[in-house]
C-alpha cells in the first residue's frame, strides 16, 4: 500500500474523531521501507557532470538492511520454537493451518524493518480462527498508554465488486475497547475514501471479546526518532550512516571490476576500414565486442597493440567492505563478525555464540516482547475457539546457536548426579522453560517411572530380550 492509500485511511479515521500518530513518522516508515527494499532514491540516485554533460547514475546496493532483518527473523522465530498451551489441543493444527512459523517469520522481518508489525485474529467465513499478519505501514494506533497500544486500526487494499463492476477500495478493521471488553468494526471504503455498505455475510461490528484480538510486535529498542510515539523504531533506524557506508564501498567495489576489465588498444591502421558518405574512412567493429578501443598513432609512435590491464584493488575493497559491515552489524545489535564477506557475498556466521556476546544479549532482549505477543495470540485464538482466554501459555525459543545442547545436557547431568543442582533447575536450563513447566515435566517423568517392572518385562519374551541384548536389572 503506497502513501496515497494510507492517506485515504488516515483521512477517514480523522473524520471519525480518532487521534493518530504524527504524520512525519509515516514518512520515516516510508524511508525505512526504501532501505529495506535496497533503493533509497535520496542516496542511491545521484548525478555526475562531465564537462557539459550531466549523467544520472545509480549506486549499487548490497541490501544490508534486509540482510539484518532476515537474520533477526531467523534467530527469533523458526521451526524449533515451541509453543505450549494447557488444554488447548487444537493449537498445533491452528498454527499449521495459519502457516504461523512461515508467515510469522516474515512478519518479524517486516517489523524489524519498519519498526512495527502486528498479528490480528478473527473468524473466517467458515468460523475458523484465523491469523492475519500486518506490517507497520498498515497499522494505525488509535489509543495508547506509553507504548502500550490499547485500540488500533488495520488497513488493507481490496478489490470490490466483480467483473465489469470491480474496482479498488480499502478495508479497515477497527479494534476498540469499551467497558473492559473489545469490539471490532469492519469498514469498507471506496477509491475516494468514502464509506461503503458492508458486504453481504459480514457483520459491521463483532464482539464483545474478553481479550484483544491483536498483538503488536516491535524491536525492543527506544524509538529515538519519536520517543512519544507508540510505534517502534526500525532496527537499523539509528544506523543509516552505516548503511550508506556499506553501499558506498560496495558500489566502488563493483565499479572497480567494471572499470578494470581488460581492454585492447588497436591502432587505426590495424583495423578494417569502411568509406563513409563524406569520403572519410572509419573502423569496422562488431557492436557486441567491447574489448577494443581504436587510437590514432602519432608521428613519434609505432603501430602496435597496447593492452590496458588495470590492477584490481579487490583485497582492499573486501577489507573495507568487511569493516563497514561489522560497523553496521554492531550498530544493529548483532555484534561484529556476524556477517563474513567471503567470495563476493555476505554470509552469516554459524559458530556457537558466547552468552556474553552482543548477539546473545540482543536476541534475548528482543525475545521478551515477542513472547508476550505470542502468548496474547494464543489466548485470542483460544477465545475465538470458545475456550479459556486466560490459559497458561509458555514459549520456548531456539537457543541452539548460542550453546552446544549436548554440552549443556552433559553438564546438568553431572551437577544433578553430584547433588549440586536440582532436577527442576536442570530441566529449566535444558528445555528453556519456566519453573511451572519444569514441575509439570518432573511429574510426567515420575508418573512414567511408576510403571511396574513386571508389566514392562511382560512386553518382551526372554527370547526377544536375548536377541536384542536386553538384560534385566537386579533388584
């Protein structure tokens, strides 16, 4: 959705009497999106004047902003993240049907790029709980307390009508809070921003709901652009100079190869000539052949082929580019050495990261608000399913990049065996869960160990036990 579309929705919301965020911040979000897309016109488009000729040029971009956001999305939400909810047996199917880990990963990428993202829950035409994933430029906070958004509108562009009558319009979903309960207004606007009749089969308003049906996702950093705004700040919002530095060096690196490719200077006397209409002769070339240049031999020169083979400063450029990438990575909270410029491409380092590293501390910092958003999403899905809206939910993030899981397990076994650590504490560290979940797992283990040995032995005959090398432990 471009700026004009957003203005239509903003104008309608303003007519309804809603208070909106500063319009200047909308322009900041647009600038952040340009960097995410890899082309910021104010920087990448520039002009060069050679004598009386002015040329419009474009800088090459490494796409470092998107690279940073992709890395955070992979670290924070991947298929190894576990979401547990007591008594909500339908949750795994709902997450799968809504492609949560796939689309949620992309949402985090957008949220870290634009500063804000949102998950919105609703019932689809079949009455199934559904999750929508909204990027920051389609989010319109209506009421907030600090950075806690309590009421919000979400916009999207839609095709209204069918066949010859089809036209473009906008769908606005307004989440309001009244008397401690939540209500949702469904509004359709035409291309000029005028309110239209609600489509058949869609209620103008739904509710009440005991919990909010939206959750805001933001990088866990201070919005230094507008400290009073409830919207978040792009993860690279304070690193624009570093993004520029990366692309300046990368552009120079590419131009080094373009300008430094081998060429051959050919004396005019060596070329095949063709007579022109004015009686003069000119060289004949294959227009697709770019390695030859013709020169006129002077009185004191000799006719010979002269190769032009400029020395490439590849190593110096790669060192400079690595330094710029490290500065950007450090500024965005990923620490230095996270990206390695190797063989002409930036690659993510995959070694185990120390718990004292900038990356570990940064990811742990961003996990906290994401955990709250996921818990809110699960409770909203439960409420829409007719279940408990206040059920206990735990989220176990993937910390495998930060630690060697095998080493962690072995260390805890040794400490428990030596009586230096409780089983509960060991489970909490190994599984990354809280005390309540660890207690639950301990009870499950205890229940399994209460099975009578005789009943287990009955599952195997002595012959099978001998064939499989099973031995009965002495009592």
